[in-house]
């Protein structure tokens, strides 16, 4: 490696790069194709807490900044700037949906989700809701797509509220939003619980 400068990515360097390039709205990370610079010791826990070098990042503004340059390629997550791309670890989903609003009812119902980092998404064809169930315990894990392959785990209190809004449709119990039905559990299984 003599003659080559190896630069180790750092959270501080990435934050400075993003601040310098940031305009209004979310950066166009889907258009950027910088070189991969290695993995960063950064992790997003299942509860939405961001960690750097094993320590929680306590500044909301910094977490919001990092979340704005998050991208998922395949099964891997990256922080992407115009000049570098670094891998990070995500335990489950990168976002946590901590609340939602309901407008209308029945098939005309619209659900708007809010994440812990300030994003919002209207559930519908472009932002589907899905529920995975643990094979051993049957415990549901509900998700909503927030943006470009990035999902939010819907927190427990919000999921309980969603269940109260549920409806039966074509053999399934689920949720309506933006004219689309999202199945949660087969109606027959729900009646057996």
C-alpha cells in the first residue's frame, strides 16, 4: 500500500460533507454513485437509536442529518454523500414509526405515519404496510415503507391503534389506506386467537 493514502471514514467527516452539500429537502442519494470507503462503526438499533462507536448519538439534529443520506442497496445500508459511501449496521428497520394520523374511514381511510426522525409517509401503493410474524412466537412486526427501500418499524402503541381501525376483506383482517388494503392476519387465524 505504499504511495496510497488510505482514509478511514468518520461520522464527523460525513456530517461535514453532508452539511456542505445540503440544500432544501432530502439529498438525491439515489443519484450519487461515489466509491465505497469501507464500513463505519455506526448502528441503528431496533428501537431507532443510532450508535456511533458503541455510544448513542444524543443530538437529534445529527441523527436527522445522517438519516437524510441513508440508502439501502440490496440487503445492505449505507450513508452516501457525493464523494463517499460507507456501510452501517441496521438491526431491523432504519426508522421507527412513532405515530400516525387517520383521515376518513373504511376504504377511503388514509393513514399518515410519522417517524422518530421527522419523516412522514402516507400509506398506499407507493408506501405499503406489511406485517411479518415471528415463526416461533407468532409476534407481529409491522412495517411501513417511508422512502426508497427504507422502512419504519411501527411501534407497539401505534400498532395497537391500527388494529382498532382494522377491517375484514377477502378472508383477511387488515388495514385500508389510500384505497389499498394491507393484510395483517388471515381472518380465520384472528378468530382463533
